C-alpha cells in the first residue's frame, strides 16, 4: 500500500534519509503488527507561523527556528500509526511500539533517529519531562 497523498506532499520537504525511513516503516509496520495498515505523516516542514502556533497549542516546546521541523529540508517528521481515530491518542502502548519500531528500522538501514517519547535515547520512556509521541528527528 502507498502512503496517502497528504503524507507524500509533506515528504517533499523532508530530508531524504528520513523519507527512506518513513517508506520502510510504512511497509514493514503492518507486517510486524497485522492490525496496522501503515503510517501517516502529519508534519514535515513547519514554517514560522505554524511553529509558533504549535508552541502555543502545547504541541511543541521549541520556538521558531530551533525545531528540526524548521529546517529545509525538514530534519523531523511526525508520524501516526494508521488506522487512527481521535481516541487512539490515549493508546500510549501503541505509540511506544511504533516509536521503538521506527528507531530499530532506522538503525537497520543506517538512519539514526531520536524519538520524541525517549529524547535521551536511554530506552526508558518514563523519564522524559515532555513527550512528543508522534515525533522523530534525525540525530546530529
Ligand atoms: Zn514533531
């Protein structure tokens, strides 16, 4: 199955390594977890207005232009597992599964990423002050 059109449009402004990782995850995630059908990209590049709105909403702690979403091409993506409905925001174990999955696939294909559920990359998702569960960014 292909990524949806909105995801493809967002990927046009994203770093090629991350794009490769998103495609790989979209394909492998449903094979590992048969109830899943893939992933959707909800954010790639964020301009100044969008970034400051995200901070106001509490969705980001990083004011423009310091977020990895603010580079061009973007060094960060926000991903949701699909199918996804509003109540799925509460399904933290599912985000944790996907978070670990993305990091592992990244290691395998040589694209090192940090997940917003484990900023310090110590494998412990409970020691973070602020968790941004859909967020993945290139390291370095
Ligand atoms: Zn993000």
